[in-house]
């Protein structure tokens, strides 16, 4: 193995760790933001109820674990895809903030239009949709700033 291969592997491992921790932190922020306004568990409870069986309320711990799992995986994907660009910026926190906002918005659109509509069979009311999108924006902003500040 060459020094370049080792450096690439170390860089990928470092970005993976930054993304995993950032995704966990960002999911926590999104969840805390959502808790006072939502009257239900995250949409992962609906997903589990539909695909595993039972009522969404049957899955309080599992739905939160799945929600955090998604957040960690999404954080890793963000870091692997964006971290080098953020690191090369002369303003890494700003670059992370902008990239994270775009990423959070994209996740939100996919979440509402694909996951909720097609995998869960749920359509959000306008106010629920606004909170859903705001929560994912909070996720993206937190993740982006986290990744940008790890330089």
C-alpha cells in the first residue's frame, strides 16, 4: 500500500467519523426542535407500523432508533460527498452552512415526496409540512456547520 492510498483511506475514515457524529448531533437538534410542535413520534413510527405491523405508537424506541440511524447515515453521506469541498474553502463554516442548508432541503423534499407519500402512505397537512421542512433545514444547518468547523 502506498502512502497516498493510506492517506486517502485515513481521510475517508476521518470524513466518515465527522459525518456520523455530525449526523447524530444534527438529528438530535432536529428532534428537539420538533418535539414541542409535534403531537406524534417521528414518521419512522408510521413507517414501522405500516411495514412491520401494528400501530405507530407500538414503536416509540424503535422509531427513534431508526430516525437517528437515518440521520447518522445521511450525515456520513454528506461528509463523504461534501467534506473535501468544505475543507478547501477559505470559509469552511460558511461553506458547510450553505451546503448543509441545501442538503437538508433536499432530504426534506425526498422525505416528504418519496418516503412519506410512497413508503408510508401519508400526506402532511400544510402546517405539518412546514414543520417537517423546518426540522430538516435545522438538520442540514447543524450538520453543515459541524462539518465546516471540524477543519
